[in-house]
C-alpha cells in the first residue's frame, strides 16, 4: 500500500514525479489542481466557483476542495493507495484529511516535501506557460504558499511523517531519490 502526500511550492515538480510514481505503483495520482482545471474547462458548478480564485493565484475556499477530496478518496480505485498532489494546502485541509482518513480506516505513509529555491520556481513556471503562470499571479501563488502551506511542514514534521527532498535536481535524480525514501 502506498499513500503519499506531496507537499511543496508551485512549480516544484510534484506533479511530474507524482504521475510517474503513481503509474508504476498502479494507484491514482490525485491532483486537486488538475481536477479543478478540468472543472473550469467543463464549466461545472465547482469550476465556475473556483475559476476566479485560480486566475488570481489564490487558494479556492477550503470547503470546495475538502468536498472534492472526500468524493475522490471514496472512489474504489483509491482504496489500494494514492498520491495526493497539491492537497492539503492549509491546516484546515490537513485537519479535515486526518478525519477523513480515520473514517476510511486509512493512514498516510509519508509526506514528501519538495524543496526548491524561489528563483528556480519562477523560472520553471515561466517556461511552463500555463494560464495562471503570469508574473504577478506567480508571485501571489508563492506568497499564498508561504502564508498558508508552509505551516504544514511543521505540522507533518511533528507527526513524524515528513521527508524533505531536494527538488532542485534533474527529474531523474529526484525520481531516484524518491524511490529510495518511500
Ligand atoms: P501549482 O502547484 O503550480 O500552484 P496546482 O495545479 O497545484 O498548481 O494548483 C493550481 C491552482 O488550483 C492553485 O493556485 C489554487 O487556486 C487551486 N488549488 C489547487 N489545490 C488546492 C487546494 N488544496 N486548496 C485550495 N486551492 C487549490
């Protein structure tokens, strides 16, 4: 069983690593960012609510992603394991996830924290060219990360779940290191 949370700033390369690892472990890669972007492009009720926040680089309200994750982790393919990428991002979300996992009789094995210096993040996001990858929005996403998500590093450290990894290396090197620590 593999149940992992990938934590880290925007542009840290969590999604790329999560995809590869999830495929090789035959478990779903659950990215709240991907799910929200799909909802926006399909103009679902969730997408319509989320769009403005995402365009500004703000987090969408906790309750929206809490409901989304409850629904997603309840699906049968998520029973044997999962990689959560981009969730939780706030202490409220982390507390909620704790409760949900208890209900599901599951627990997270490890929280992997991707460490990447700011300059590298900004450069990666620029070259990615996504719609929310404009300079002012990137800056806001980094601020929001610092204010709301960084506290989760301590949160999971205290719970002895945290492993930090140097995300400022080649994709291959990060993947190799990751396979050693999980
Ligand atoms: P990145 O890691 O590059 O910021 P993501 O794809 O993870 O990109 O997220 C894109 C956007 O989706 C975020 O800026 C935010 O608006 C929204 N989002 C994703 N996950 C969450 C979450 N757990 N809580 C609140 N908002 C979220």
